[in-house]
C-alpha cells in the first residue's frame, strides 16, 4: 500500500508552520495513541503514520528533500528510529503535556544541560489567640532551612577535589528509555539530574553541598485573619535544584479556643448568664467585647435562650469593609445552695405567681395546652 502524503496525514497545507505541525501532531497522536486504543491495530498504524509524518516535517533537511522529491527524496530508514531522533522528537511536542509526569515539574537548563527544579514549598503551623487574629499581630518564627556548606562552598566535593561529569548521561542529567516505539526521557538515576557525580563527598555535608540550619523570619499577621488561612512568605521554602528558584513558605493560622467567644466568620457569639431576678425584672448588664466592655439593658421578662445582637462588635475580616456583630445568648441561671430563708421566699413567690394565673408563665401555659391537645 502506497504511503500517504505527509501533509495529508496531518491535515495541513504545504506551507504550514512548525507550530501548526506540532499542534496537528499533538491532536492526532492523542487520538490514535495505543494507550487510548488498546488492541486496535488500525489505530496503531495510524499513530505510526502520524509520528513518521511529524518527524519528517519537523526536520528542516528532511522536509526540504520531501517537498522537492516526495517519498523518494527521503531515506525510509531515517523515519523509523523512534521518537527521540533528530529535531522535533516526542519530548518536544508533548513536553508541556507530560512534563509533570516524566520530568517532575523541572525545566532544562541552557545548552541541553541538567534539569532545573523549583524548590518544594513548606508549611508552618502558627497558633495565635482570637485577640491577635482580630487586631493583627507581628511575631517571629524559626523554620528549618538549607544553607550552602561552608566546607565545600556548595560543590558537595571534598576540599581539594571536584565533581566530575556523569558517565551515564554524559552530563545532560537526563536519560532516554525506549519501550518498543514509545520513548521516555527521565532523570538520570546515577546523578539524579545534576549531570555531575562526586567521587569524594564533602565530610561536612556528605556531598549534598548544603547543610540544614534554623532561620528566624518575621511574620506580620493581618487584622481579621481567620482560622485555616495562610500567609505566603515568598522564597523561604526549600532551595531549588541545579540553580532553580526556591519554593515558598506558607504560614497556616490556627486560632486557639477562646474562654468567652466563639467565632463564625466575622461574627462572635457568647453565652451570657444572668440571674433569675435580673431576667424577671430587667436592668442594665455589662458584657465583654474584643475592644472592651459595653453595657446594654435587658428588658423585663427576658427568657433563657434570648439572643441580643450588638452591631459592629465582632471582627473586621481581612476582606471585609466593616466588622461583624456580637451575639449574646442569654442563659438564665438557677440559684443553687440556697438557705432556708431563701427557699421560703421562693416558695412564697411560687404560690403568688400560681395564684396570679397563666399571665405570669405564658410559655408554661402554651406548652401545657400543646400537651393536652396531644393526648386528646
């Protein structure tokens, strides 16, 4: 069966640019890839056809010969050597798709050198009080960090010696593995992507070129920060590999449980115990807030569970234009450890309210009516 025209295989015109060729190849290779079409011989043959067309048309010399003489102008042996041969290999077309799988998020250094990797991010858990979260807080933290080894000046080699080029990858930091017609480029297992090996490691850092020390950092906690929020300290994570940029440090905020308040977003809640007499007679009471004490009047006949809202006495969140509210939940306190005189006074009070009828206990009357209706 005669070979199809390479431009026809990729669905392109003869004046297609290299970017258009790569784009067409990505689309068709993903469509016909054997992993997506198991046991489909037709798809496998189409995948090989697409691959050959791509390799020919991304090689300037082969493309020129093909454009002038067609299939007769190219040696067929030059098109079947696998994905890694010549310009426009599999890694070039799919590096942006599979880079995280095969390359670990790194990038190649200049001139085909070893892979360059960004350092890992670090997390630091910082516990603060509710008051510190509400008003803002400046503090310092100590975190482990890697510094250049003073003994070897960061080379990792014993003083008087030097690292040598890795013989496995010839200093590239990458090796290519061939599995049938599928080729994978991965980090060199011997030099771990550095392109160098150290025959005599530094005794101080064991060849790492760096040693771990603690460093002190200043952290500014913004007013209104909430539990679980993170503050990023740029560049204070793990250092990069082979000259790559360092990672970041994320300070995660954990707010301690407060003795009085519970926070819900920008609002605060507290339980406010008041005496039986205060609830019955009403009067002024004093309640705490994060900015000091405030007073308000409890109306006569306040029931347990009643909630009072103090507007603007909550927390002003980091993304809020105004503060939240404070909700005070009334808990009427039952007297304990009464003297005989106090008990007699309460018995007399009970008789007086009972004789006064249901007007003194509207909730009790309503509840009894519901119970009566239930049993009837």
